[in-house]
C-alpha cells in the first residue's frame, strides 16, 4: 500500500520512505490507527474506534490516538501529512489519493505554464521578502520577542515572534504566553524553533514550526483564523489536537 512517498507493509508492521529509504517499525498504537484508517479509506473513523481494544491489547486513550496520528503524519512528511485529515468533533479520515492521480495532476499542471506561475508565485514572493529583509540597508526585521524554553528531557526550544504593527503586539504577546504554556506540558518535542506572527487585523495567527524527526528535518505551517470579536486561537483542545509534544 502506497501512502505519499511511503510504502506500508502490514505483515511486517513497517512504513518505508521510498525516497530516502528510511524504515519505521510501527508501535502498536500507530499500527492500529493506520490499519483502521486504511480499512475505511475515504470515510471518517471516530477516535474511540481508532483506540478500541482487541483480544490482545487494552483500549488506547484519546491522547495516545492523537499522538499516533501526529507520529504517522511526521513520517509521511510535510508534503503528504494532509493524507490523514482531521474531521473536527468526529475523528480522522485517510484521503483517497493515489500515486496515479498525483502524477496525472503534476502532468496537467506542468503542461500549463500559467498554472505553474500561480503555484510558484507565493514561494517567489516569500523568497523575495526574505532576501529583502536580509539585504536592506536597515538590516533584517528584529523579533518582537524570543522565548527560550528548556523541557524536562533537556531539549531547548525557542519561540520567536515577529510583528510589523504595534497595534497587535499585546495580542501577540498573550498568544506567545499561551503557546509557551502548551509546550511546558511536554517532556520532549520534535520542534526546535517556532516562529509566530499575527495579522494586522488580528484575525489570522501564523505558526511555523521547524525541527527534526527520525533524523530528518521537518517543517509545519499552521494558519489559525478567528473572526469573532473575542478571539481564542489557542485552547487546551487545540493543543491536544495539534500534537506539540513528542
């Protein structure tokens, strides 16, 4: 069974990255969750079903299921972690995406130069902004605040926030404190640097997390939107769902 660039061998309980050659013998929780998602591919599987007991093992806790999904996404990598979709309030769904469909999409995309430009334009703009910040006469934009954390495992973690407008500094600093409290619940984590920013209208909270997992560099971008007057980007439920801890 092919998942993104990985091959799943159910008999050996193994995921293998066909690009890098990395292999991962799945622990019980990850193996059970993946098998159940594959068995119901394209359909939502409730969290309690993913953690159900069997003849040989007790039931998994909700946090164990959440962690198993996070670990599976991490091995699939940033390009393919979307294959395991979170259905809020219900459970998870494994997308019905095949290699052939992706290859067909790539063929159609690269056959249309204008579409390629549309896809690449955001990356071109981000690169240009990065170069501009580092080579402008005033130098790169300094962080609003940098918070260094030491987890019980001895791991070091940095929360680095940027703000181009003073109007949202107070709100951004509050969000930093909330995310800091979330990471303090971790014994260890895959993430080493976390970059934070809040849009000028305070409606979009951007989080970019960089780290290392299974010897590979991993990157995860999160964009949280809240258009209510009283905003709550971060809650305990969100912290449990996003899987900050290892």
